């Protein structure tokens, strides 16, 4: 019998397996497809590779402002894809090596839960003292007439496997996935149209920061319709109602359905052990425990925060708790990033979320143009940092729009995890000149 059996080798599963192996626990990791899960194979990693190539192309086109003349800039989609696949192979091999190093046994196959301590893969039943369900998520397909079976419609996985760029991409959904692919197309010099049902793009992102990003995307040629309800799709034409109730259409060469993701609970066998779950996911507490003793869940399958780094943290928390090391996962300290141009990154509460919870707070705001590094390395770029501070000076949230936002936000996550106050952050010495030091500077406004 294993100490731990894990279903799913994505960021939750393989990180949990590594951690359990490091603790000297016998661990079985079961994956039906490729090591690394969605993140490595058709999510975080390939999309960031795509975006980086497109950003380099866009920078080359506008490099003269920096005193660099480029004779010809050409975007080679095939070379970009080949480079991306090489990166993925390298990382998959790295995960495999990590499992071997920590003596984690890996089995490839479709797994189903037989009991709280047994999992079936084909004709073989594996037994374990603990079970961690980390089966991830899949693209959600809304019941929009004409969407299913339409050759013009792809999901995020289909976007990454496409053989070429098309001239015009229509995107249904203005969340993280939709906005990143719209940014990719705009940076690569192609047309994109985004249809978002909510009043703003980027979901629960700070309203002001989302508006800054929208204006930048529109200046790059992206057409964005908020408050837009897609009513049907006919071939390459999307029919939608705008925010005023007027029916409009968009004709595109490809249509991306980016309306979120659903937890992979179907066929897992959760009902056999009376697990508390529904179509949104498996319910867990802050210790990653389910309602069944010895059974834990982590990552997208829990239906909570669908981010790779949250999944990894939740997997580690699960392992710690099952082996006698009490731990919790603090969701308010989990940062989120949209890798658009400019980037948006945030952690903790926005001002609106704090007020919804009845928390007294103050918002501190500074333009990134106050940073010498930002001015030196951008041309005409806009950026803002906003800190949400509680009545006692505690840092409740930090939100950034602009270049380098993704690399800055980790420091803000530390502030919240460590429960620092504005005065504490004022004492931290950031290197100069960096854009990140503005997160300390804004605290002097408290």
C-alpha cells in the first residue's frame, strides 16, 4: 500500500508528489495523458511563449523610438511553435526527472476511484492510505446555438494547435484566456474582436486597471464589446446583443470560445465514496480536505481559484495535512496575472471587494511613470499601482497594470501573507532603479 495516491500530474499533482517524496512517503502518481497537465501542455507555458514572441515582434516594429532601427521585422508562426514545443519537451522531461529523483512511481492511464483507499487503472487496483484528487479542468462549452460542432470554433487548446494565424479572430469571453489571445493577435499584427457579457473585461480585476488595459488594446486595433450577449453562431458569423439590446454580428476567420473552464469530475468515481461535489468541483476546506477522511483534492478540480500556482500550493497543503504538518491555503494571498500588453497583476482585495465585505480601507495610487526604470524602458506606456490598506495600516491588496506587473506582484503577495502594514513596507529596501520599488513608494501616501 502506498502512503499516497495522486490522480492527475498537473501543477497540483506533480508538485504534491514531489513534496510527498521529499518527506520520504511512498507515492503513486497517475496521469492519463502528459506530465505537467494543462498548464505545461496547453495552458500557461505555451501561451506565454506565444505572447513573448508576439511582444518581441511588436517591440521590433516600434524600436526606432529607442534609437534602434530594424530593417525588417517578420513574424514566423512556424518557428514560434517549434520553439514552444521544445520548451514544453524540456519541462516535461524536467517533471519526469523530478519524479524519479524523489522516488515517485508514475503510471499512465485513466484512473477511477474505487474506494477512499483504492484506485483502479485498467485491470489493476492500487491501494493507498491517502488519496489526492487533482484531475484539473477542461474548457467549458456554453449552450450557445451553433457553437458545438462548428469548424470555425476552437477552444484554448485548439488555438495553440492551430497551424497558422488567421486574419481576424473573434473571441467569446473577455476573461484571462480571451484577453491573452486577443493581445497575442493584436501584437502579431492581426485583427481581434472580443465579446464580453459582463460590464468590463478581466472579470473581478480592479475596474480602473481593466479600463486602462481596454483602452490600450483598442489602440492596438482590438475591437471590444462589453455587455455583449452572444445569442448564436452561424458558421463564421457570431450574432450578439450589444449593451443596448441591439443585435449585431461579427464575421471572423476563427472563433475562440473562451468562456471559462469546468472541473474534471465526470467519470472520476466521486459518487462511489459519497464525496461532496457538484459540476463546479469537489468541495474542500482551507486544509484541502474533502468530506471523506483521507481523501483530499487540489487545483482546478476543486472549482476554486483556477491558477497553476494556487493548485501547487493547495497540493502542498494537502500533503502537509495528511502527514501531520498542519497547514492552510490563504486564498487572499494568491496573486493573479493577465499576461496581456500591458500586463495586469493583482493580489488580495480590490477596493470594491473590501467595501463589499464591509472592511474600512484606503486606496493609495501612483502612476508607474514615477519610476525611472519604467520611463527608461517604455515609450508612451501607461501604468498604475494601487494599494488597498486597512484601517490599521494592514496591506489588504495590491494591483498593478503596466510592464513588469507579473514580476512585481510576488512581493505584494509576501506583504499580504506576512500580514505587513504600510509602515513595514516603507522599511523594505528595494533595488533602484526598479519598477517594483514603486510598491514601497506608494505606501508613503498612507
